[in-house]
């Protein structure tokens, strides 16, 4: 895993990825970079992102979808 010194260096390397494996390695480097910036370990940040934040975001967006779907159907019934 490549170590980056700045965010600019990290993101400039993103556009040079030409395979899924290279992109995955870049993502791991990105998590590692921000973990060190936030003062936590790679594993901690990985847990925060993919075990806590991602499911919460998915549930929130699913709830928003249901809410907007009900809004849309009530507006559609009002137009008829």
C-alpha cells in the first residue's frame, strides 16, 4: 500500500488507476491516509465507514424513498 504525504498527492493518483486491483489499493491507501489524519487506525476507520455509517445511510435513504413515494402517490391521486 502506497503512503501519501498530502491529499493532493492522494487524489492526483486516482486518475492514474487502470484496473480494479489498482483502484482497490488506492481506496485502501485513502482510508489509511485519512485514518492517520484523524488519529485512528485503518481498522477503526474501516469499521466506522462500512459497519456503522454505510448501514445507517442505507436505512436513511430507504426511509426517504418510502416517504417520497407516499408523497408522490398522494399528489398523483390529488391530480386525478
